[in-house]
C-alpha cells in the first residue's frame, strides 16, 4: 500500500514539474474577484505593487495581436500585431511592465520618453505606400503622418500623490454638481469650489443648459443633450491632458494600451478581444490592488541642503515660481476636505488641471 502511494505521489509531482517547464509568467496566480475583500489593505497594496512591477509575458496575455491601443479592432486585421510586429515604440505595445517607464526614483515615479495618441494606429511604419487610414502611415483623414504629427512625445509623469488628485477632483466635482442641481430654468450661478472659479453655468427658459460661460472644464464634462441631461461637470485630473476621471480607469487603459493586458471590467469575462488566445488577463481584484498601490504613493516632499547659500537659492526660486504662477492664474493652494469636515492643504491647482506641489521646505543634509 505504501509503495503504491509513493508511486502515485511521484507521478503527480512529475506531472506538476512537467507542466511548469516552459511556463513563464510574471503572476502565477491572480487575485480572484471577491478575494480583495478577504485580505488586509497592506497585503492588497503589496500585491498591487507586484502587478505594477511585473514583466508580463505572452503566455499570460501580454500583447494585443488584433486590437489597437484604444481598444478598437485593427484597421487591418490581416496584419496582426505578432512578431516582429508585436512591439512598437510609437503606437504600442511598447512595454511589458508599468515600472518599465514609471521607475524614477522608485516604482510609480517618473521616467523617460513615452508616446501618447499613437495608439490609434495599428503599427506605426511611416510607409509611403500604405494608404489605409490608421494602419501605419496615414491618419483618419488620409493625411500622411510624420514622427512629429503621429503622436505626442512626453516624459513619463510620476504618480506620486495621485490619490490626492483624484480625491480633490471628486470633491470639486461634487461641489460643482450641487450648484448645477440648484439651478432652475432661467437661472444662472457661479461655479466655484475651493476658491477656484469655473465660470458661470446657466439654464435657458426652456430648461436647456447654457455652458458658453463655463471655463476650464473638458468638452465631455460640459456636454448636454437636452434639458433632462445636465452636464456632468466632472473634473478629470489624470493624464497630462486632463482627460481621465480616475486612477482605476487610467490603470485599465494603460494596461491595455502599453502592455496588451485586458481587464475583465472593461472587456468582459471570458472574452478575448485582442485575439491572443488568453482570457481574463486581469481580474477586477487585480485592478483594485494596482489602483490602490498608486493611490497610496506618497506626496513628494523637498529635501533642502543644510547650506545657507543653497537654502537661500531655493527660497529665491520659490518666490519666482510663485510670482510666475500668480501671473498664469494658478491658485496657490487647494485644501482637501476630510470625512470629518476638516481641511488640509495638499496641492496646487489651476483652472484646467490639478498639478503637483511639494510640502513646505524642510532642512536636511544630503
């Protein structure tokens, strides 16, 4: 009997070992939906960091053979994004890890050059013979694109303090919506929150919304179909263009665009929209963890040398920056509101988008 059990054990162990040979995945087991409620917040953040730093492989879904970075199908499905077309610095996918770009000085930080808006192309080639719109060389209007016009090259922004950006955006949005909801046909009101003016919102006598005097909000935030559908007045604090409402949406979009990893909450459970043969590449619990990791990244602070000369130079620079900011209509500080109603100064804010600010100067040797 013992001999038979030993043989079975060895056979199972051999089978498991054989199954592992050749398997190369960054996340051997993903957090399943619902499990995010059964682990501690600290463990969830640690798992989120693991996802952020993971180097995903094609075996677990990296790459998007039949999908653009926007999520739409390829303009030419007969030219799938498989090797050697599986990676493209301009149109993507161009990385297999979030930390591949967001890494200075630590995971979640800034980084080198990144291209955005090029993801609407299948595979950027600049081939003069290619006339299919958004396949690789001409845009939606059939115009030949160049390196300067196909996409927007930028430095990778850091994500430090991004949880506060979203919190402030939500609070300001809520304030603006209270003003909106108080308006009756024929009325108008100032849109103001935390000392920031967003212009004037009005309603015509027929109830339709007049947004002609609203300032600093994106077109989608002031869009209104009719009197029954008011403008959302959403503050969109993320991405350099101020186009994304939440870290969660930002995370879902980035995983697909840059890595070809699809989240079930956007693309559905059991689906394979990019045609790579892998389903359920990122669970809802995965996205929650990765979002939480980013949301809890610290707000940057400045470390000033002990040298009096250096400290004086820093303060001179701060005065110049403050003066320039005032001239550019940048409000000096924006105070976030806690659950208890208390306020705390955290970030600078402009009429258009929330931007970073350091904490007050503190002296420390370096």
